[in-house]
C-alpha cells in the first residue's frame, strides 16, 4: 500500500466536513479529483473507507483507523513544516553557547533574558567552554557561539569584537598593596591569589602578567562565585585579579580597592566566535548587538 500524507489529509477533511464537496473546497482540489484519490486508495487497500449510503458521509472501520493515524501523524508533520519555515525565514534555530570566560556568566544572563523575549523560537543553551575545547566544538557544529578572549585564525570561523575590558588587581583596603598606584608581577610574591576554578592559561593574571614574568604567588585558592571572591578579598584572606566591569557590576562591598596591572594597564578584548556561514542569521546578529549593549551599560555604570 502506497500511503501518502495527502491521503491522510483527505480522510481527515472528508470526516470533518461530512462530504466530498466541502472537503474538496477545503483541500483546494476538485470534487472529482478527491473522489478519484479516495477510490484509488480503496483499490490499494482492498477495503471501503467510507459508508457511502450514509449522510453525512461516514467513515468505515478501516477509515476510522486511517483517521487515527492522521490525527497522530499530521500534527507532527505540520510542526516540522512550521519549524523549517521558521528556519528559512530566520525566526527559529539553535543557539548553543560556550563561554571561555568564567566571569562572563554574570554578563551574559541579562543578554539572554532580553534575547529570549525577542526570539522565543530559538533553542538557547549554555555550556561552560572551560570544560572542553570550545572552538573545535564550534567547527564541529556542537555549539554555535563561543565567548572568548583569545581569537585564532580558524577556517570558517569569524571573531566579532564585543567589548574591551581591563583586568584589575583587587585587594582589601587594609592590604599594604592598596597603597600602590599600580601593581606589578613581583607584588604577587608571597600573596594568596584567589581565582576562579580555571586552568592558568585561561586566567588573565597568569597569561598576561605572572607567567611572562615567571612569578609564582605563595598560594592559589580557587573559588567559584565572584561575590565570594570579593568577600574573601574584603576580609583580607587574599588578593584577586578580575575584569574591571565585574567589580563594578557586583558592588559587593566598599572594603576593597582596585588597582591597574602595570603602569600602562592591561587591556583585553572579548569576542563572539561564530561559524561564518551563521553570521547572516538575524537572531545571531541580534544577540551580538544585545551583548554589546549590555557591555556598554555595565561599563557606564
């Protein structure tokens, strides 16, 4: 038996309209064509699908079985067609994000809340990019956007600048280093450095300052939450290096101070890495715009 979706739609239309004429009008075909379609289907199955002597036209037991199949299958087909139409129009899609910046979770959540309201049909998910190689995952289409401060020359990947930030030294207002105008690598000797639970290569304080200077702090204490890092710093349990916007945004206490790293300061840039082919998607461009707007708001705060 060669059963097509049009057969199921015809069975359902005839049942709901109670006759061939109204069903044909609903399906936008002639009554003759609809009649021939049903006759051909009955010839294939070898059973009658309608009790033709009844008015309105009534389904036989075999027809009822096809109607149950239509009620089960057609909504799923319609949903897939609507989803594909949304994909073609750029209204729907998938946006799985990996973050290589631990502090960026606090910046990204307001962005995603605004994005969700504008793009309800886009499937959004966040994966901590620190737990796996995010950029290779982007190339393999396992994720769709990577927030990173380390752009690479990768085929098929576009790095779009989001915003610049300065990693700053944070210490208790009572800490001796709080008296300095700026902090150098050697100042970390003998200090307990409080960091996020991230490998050294991904921490600005190591990649931009300590590792090049071959300086090692006395101890390293890893803490998950920014607020807890600031609490420990304010209590003089150690020092930290955080993005300047993070310290301004959290505003935990007035018991700590920030100082630039080195006399000239250090500036870093965050990027949104995406597959180049995805850049024209409207929701991708909107997310990047929202991210820049949120960054500008935080930096102006």
